[in-house]
C-alpha cells in the first residue's frame, strides 16, 4: 500500500498485537488512512489466517508482519525497539494477559497511544466472548438463524479506529511540561465489545427492527419479496418512494407479493433504477466469495448525497 504525504495518518506508526477480527480490521482501516502498520503476531500466528486466509491476506495487505514471542528476551527487545519509533499500540487480549506482558507500562514508557480492544470491563473483565455471544445477549440474533455479519467485531473495529484518532488528538493537544515532555500521560483507551453490542442493538431495543417492528416486517414497503428466481429487497420507506412503488408495483403486502412473483429479480431491480425506487436483488451469500484479496480502499472525499 502506497502512503501519500497528504493521507490523514501519514507519518503515524501503529504497532498492532491484535489478532482475530476487530484488531486486524481496525489496523487495515488505519493503514488505508496512511498509517504505517507493524503487525506483530505470536509464534502460532493469527488464528484468522488459518480460518479464512483470503480475508487475512486482504487485511494484512501493505503491512509489515513479524512474528515475536514477547516472553522471549531477544524478541521482547525487538518489540520494544519497534515501540520506540511508534505512535500507537493496538491490542486485543484479556487484561490479565496484557498485564503479564506489561504492555501498558511499555506504552507509557514510549509515550504511545494505547488502545485496548476487550470483551468486558469491571467484574466481568476476564470473561471470554466472541461476536456471536455478544450479539446473542443483546438481541441481534434470531434463532435458529446464525448472523451473517460479525456485527460487533466490525463495529468494534471502527470504534477502535475512532479511539486511535481521539488518542492521537489528545496526545497532540496535551500541554508540554517544563522538561519538554508532555505533562499528561499518553492516552490509554479501551474499546469494550459488550458495550459495542449494546449500542448496535439500539434499533431493536427501541422497537425499530425487531420482529414485526416497522423495519422488521410490519411495513409492506420495507421487506423481502419472492420473485420467479429468488428474492428482492424493497426499501421504500420515505413517502415519495412508497408512492412510486404503489404506482408501478403495488401498495399492500398482498399486491406486492403477487406482483413481484411474476418476474425475475433482475427485472425488478432494473425497474427500481428506472423509477428511482430502492429495489435490489437479494444476492445469495453462498455465491459471494472473494475471488482475490483486495487491499482496503483509502478514504475518499465526501460526495454530495444522491439519495433522498
């Protein structure tokens, strides 16, 4: 990945010890913003690589990947030398493991922004968890269907990116002390995945997307309909979209069900584009597989909204 001098995080170096999903996704996002990322893996490697190597390769693209055993003296010295020229340390492990490795001490000694991705805090800090369990507790899983998206991991990654940016800003705006060093300790922030899951479930908790809620099946203009060869997703929530849908397809659920069943998904998607109605064919997740790793795209300037 080529870093340009005008990239938002050009000149920033991130050392990441984070494995599995939230950390690597966050690190890839930071790299896409211009940061130099050093991915430090344990001798056993990142479990993500053995489970889904194509995604691992995509996320690690453009990063320096090194293997270090932080309990080995020589490897620890190499790790510390990397921290000496870094700005951010990103981790994702239980507090007890972080404490054994003295990571907070290292981050403080080198003046680094430390961002920890953890499952819980407080009395539950040492409890294990994964995306599925965080979602299940907060009501974003509807058995027996498994979630298709690791929602908490991905939102946790974005929250980790926000924490890095906030930490860098806090570091850069702290007042220098008399010795020329910053008077405030380097920022130490935690991203708590259980909190992420709770916030992700707000739409369910407030009665918007749960079963039979307005965006959960109660409204005929927002839902899934069978076609002759699959399904379409209809998102005509706004009155002008709903009016167009009623004019060219139907208004009631029975009308929409009967009409959509008369033609193909591609036909209805084309009709939606023609009349500016949010109608798209539902793609079968079993047919969507990454053909080749792709590097994360760099942030682009915001464009004027094209939907209304």
